[in-house]
């Protein structure tokens, strides 16, 4: 994996408007792992990309009612097939963490990179998703000097009580072992 101008060259580029400037571009120091599926528990459709690009038809499914007017994004989305889509350059602040804190520091969007995995808290993730996530993480660690294996968290860790992803189905030890193989 290679990063050029804060874009992962192996990713499909699909720009989102849901980002802004970081307070300090040199402070990219945390990886946040999320999961998402739209509709809940369904995979492979166009809805996640549409959500991050503000084109989601909220009438397409009853479960989308609460998403009306929501402005969110992630830096990357990794589909169950292993396909990677990038929505926001890594040096910009994607809107993925919401109200959050890590090691006593609030507003995790300011200093983190958010990666969404297509999945749910309960269903096992695909082996190719772990491999792509490990490959991307290795590239991020090489490119951003403040990132390392100890600076990784789930959305549940930075927003406890509010968020549960990536859930019990996410195997952190497998993920970290795969990073060490890269």
C-alpha cells in the first residue's frame, strides 16, 4: 500500500464534502476502527457510499429515517470483498468519531484516522478485510510518525456507552498479528 498526497493509491477515490481542516496536520496519531452496514445487517449496496457523500435517499429504507440530514464521513471504507474506498484525505478531519475522548483527550476527529469496515458488531469480519486493514495500517504507520501499534482503538473505546463498534466480532489480536506480518 502506498500513500501519495494523503490519498491511498490503492483505494477508489470518492470525495465527501463532510470534512474540514485539522487543528494540527502533524498530529495524526490515532486509528479508529468502526463498522457500518446499511440497511443494518445488509452488505454490498450503495447506501454507505451515498451516506458519506450526502446522496442517501432516506426514503429507500425505513431504517434510514434517523439519517436524514446527517453529515458524516470516514477516511476509508473497507467492503467485505476487500475493496477500499477513500472519502477524505488523511490530512483532513473526517467526521467519524463524534463526541469522543482517547487517553483524556477529547475530539478524536482532530487527531485520528477513521476506517469503517462493512460489518456488524456480531458477525465475523472477512479475512480479506483484516488483511486490507492491516496493509492500510502499516502504510499509515510508515507515513504518519505519531501512529503506532499502541495508538489504535474501536469506536466503542473512544465513545463508550454511545457506540459499540467494531463489536465483539472484531478480532484485535488477529488484526495486530497481521500488521506485524506486513
